[in-house]
């Protein structure tokens, strides 16, 4: 147990910095989705494929634009749980190096998922990426719960 405690306690300031970097990475992925959406919409407007009023309600957006709208919305689904888990682990002061690794894995998966969704959009590959992201979030939850039970200081 002492070795496990030493691993959890090793370089606490660095863990916090890296977790904040992972959070910033996910924000950047979200901003990338917005930039892609904006670019796709401007391209469609300039090509006279849509009228500006279409963007008041995305219901009438052409398929090629709905993909980008969906990509943005997707950044406010599973990543919200990611943000909550990282914030909780920081607030409870129970973040471990496993949390850091999982956080960076999640951000990398979300980045690849966004590229897949707005690129070739191979549905089965995108689904696998999404499921891997869900698995990472689940591992983060389990790790948070175990760390809280074992290492949280009252």
C-alpha cells in the first residue's frame, strides 16, 4: 500500500498542471469543431448553397453542414462528464498519474473522433473511437471513486 500511496503522491503540482493541460486540450478540440463549422457554413454561403436564414434553425441545414453542427454538439455530451471527473479529482485532491494518462487518452480520442466525424466519416471507426472514449471515462470514474475511498484526506 505504501508504494501505491507514493505513486499517488508523487509530484502533485505536476499532476495538477498536466490535468489542466488536458482540460485545455479538450477545450481546443471543441474550438476546432466550431472553426470547422464556421468554415463549412461560410463556404456554403459563398457558394450560394444556403441562405443565411438557414442558420437560425439548423433543422433545414443541408446534410454536409449538419455533420459539422452535430460535431459541435457532440463536444457537449461525453466531454461534459470528462470535465466533471477531472474537476472532481482536482477538488478532492485525489488525482493520480492514472487520471493524467486517462485524461490525455480521452482528449486524443476526441480529437481523432472529431477528425473522423468531419472527414471521411467512417461510421464504424467513429463508433469505435466513441466507445473507447466512453471506456476511458468509465475508467476515470472508477479511478476517482477508488482514489476517493483510499486516499482522500478529510
